């Protein structure tokens, strides 16, 4: 009888890349997946109708892709969900079109999968962070999970490009919440662990590169991230104990306040004191508890300092 091939022995891994007008980085992303030299790979690229050179780049590597398409969609989350419909791997992950997998990433995930002690597992590795891989100095490592509240304490649970999950063919494929623009991955991890019973396995190794640049969502949608974090905590409430719900409610309020204060800090940075004060008053009007927050009081303190400085300079000039 013939020996099984590597492809038969290795778990099938499905990688989805949502793409839209990221031609500047897309080829590096695609090559980081194809150069893994992983024999049982299903690579899917879903483009949202790019108008730059993205489609040309995708066509260049089309023969190595399991599926690709380009047509208008409703955003990144929609594209990922479309990719999931084509995914048949025992392991699934998604890689944004400006991020990269590091060499040996898929082999490491496959090895962890073969050693797993449960059917439903979410694998969390570390990710390098920077503008370019060659100069990346920062690192994002996954948070240890001791209980439900560790999941809900903040959106920085694990680095998205270094996170993969098993596909339990006996159950319906879980999908991301379409209306989320930034925190859909965080909500998805919480959903897998709290509602579907997935076990988290932390891998102490750099598996991916998360690119920071001016057009990246992480640089432009921070307030939305925190508001979606608050919504995720609210969705998780039914599965918590009474004490956990009380603490999680505090987390949610803090996340929502954080999302509201970010534009205020931007106004203060630009010395737009009138707009900053109006926003601070609006926050306290709709959320009186904010007055007990150090972050809120700190914003007022900074506003008053900026108001006093010109007055002090004026008094000094008169003297």
C-alpha cells in the first residue's frame, strides 16, 4: 500500500485575505503565504473591487490561489465572511492585505493542531509590529486567559494575523458580525471561547507581522474599536455569573468612555478648546458616572491648563 503524502498527513489550512486598494502591500502579503511552502494550503483572496493595481497583482498569482474574486462588497468583514463560505480547512485564519505571515508560521500551527487536546481550539501566537518587517521592533503577545473576565478586559486579547482556529465540520461555520468595522475579530474570539466552547492555546513564537501605517484601520478607527468593545462585552453578559456581569459592566462603561474621550484628546491636541469643552459636557450629560472617572477628570484638567496658559502669558506681558 502506498505511503500517505505530506498533503494527506498535514491538516488543511484555509487562509483568507480580504483586499481593497492595498496594492502597495498586497504582493508582500500574498508571497508571505505562498512562501510558507505548506503543501495542504487553501488560499482565498476576496477583493472588494479595487481600483488600484491590486487585481493585477492577484491575477499574477491566480494559479496558486484556491479561489479569488473581485467585486464590490460592504467592507472587510463582509469579504472575510465571503471567504469563509469557500473555506474547507481543518484550521482557518485570515490575513489582511497589508500584513504578513512569518516563515514557518503554518508549520507551527499545524504542529500545534496535531498535538491539541481538544477539537475546538483557537491558536494565539505573537506578532511583530511596525511600518516595515525589516525594522519592526515592537511585539504583540497574546494575553493569558484565566477566566471569562480576562477575555473582556480589553480589545488587545491577541494579535489577529497570528491567530487561527479549528473548523469543526460537525457544526455550522461561525461567521463574523458584519456591522463591526474594527472589533469584529475581538468579538469573534470572545464568541468562539465563551459561546462555542473553544479552548485557547497560546504559542510563544512570532508568527506574523502587523503593519502600522497611516491608512491602516488601527490608525484611523480607534474610537470605533472601543465602542465595539463595549458592545462585545454587552453581548457576552448572558453567559457570565452575577459578579462577572458586574465587573464586565464596568469594563463596558470604561470602553465606551474611552471611545468618547479620544476625539476630545484630538481637539485638545489641536487646541480647539471650544469643541473639546462641548464634547466633555455632552459626555457628562448622557453619562453622569463619567464624572467619577480619572480619564474624564484628566481631560478637564488638560482643558483648564490650556485655557490658563494664554491668560498667564497675557498677565506676564502686562507686567
